[in-house]
C-alpha cells in the first residue's frame, strides 16, 4: 500500500511538471496610447474627426463634426482621477441673409458669425418707402454671446433730428 502511495505522489509530480507554465501578466501596466481618425464623405455629408491621447490616468482629446444645419461642433475633453471627465463645447457657425426688393426699395441684410463665445452680429435695414423716423439700424458687432437691445428713445431722437433739419432748411430759405 505504501508503494501505491509513492506511485500516486510520483504520478502527480510528473503531471505537474508536464503541465504548461502559466506566465504572469501585469494587468496594471501604465496605459499609454494615441489615436486619430476622421471621415469626410461628400455624398452623405458625414464629416467628423476625433483625436485622443492617454498617458496613465490622464486622457485628453477632442471630437469635431459638421451638424446637418452646417454648423461645426467641436468638443474638447479631459479626464483624470482627480477632476473626472470635463468637456468644453466650442460652437462655430456663420450665416448671412439678405433681401433686396426693387419694387419697394427695401434692402435688408443680416449676418452673424460665432466662434466660441465671440458673436459678431451685423444687421442693417434700409427702406426708402418708410418714413425717416422709422428707419433704424440695430446694433452691430456684439460680442460675448450677448445681444444688446435697441435704444427705446431712437425714434424720438430721429424725430428731433428731422425737426432740427426742417428748421435749418426754413432758416436758410429766408
């Protein structure tokens, strides 16, 4: 019986030696990578790109895409173990609209350009058929995404200016 026990131990020892050796992998190695890709399909108008880098716990990157209305959305992001995930949206667009009516002589234009928080608005109206007191020009070149409102006293100021011009005209006639 003792011989049987020794044979069993030797068999298990031979089996243990014959089994493949399992190598240890370091699953906590320092992660480090960088990638970039982009799509520009003129047929479907699918235009986008992304870039990302990682070094340990710090991730930085951005993605950019052209929206269906033609505006470009850019989002920059960072992530780390202290601050978590943070994304910063950067809107960018430009549009222009205008009307030129030869019958009524109305000429109107509006244009707006935005790059992040900076907004430039240029709007003008010219109507030769409207009374001069009603022709006004809204504010231009407004920045920081804040549109200023038109001065409510503008029609009164214009009326006063017209009255002064009429008085000046009458004085020069005499």
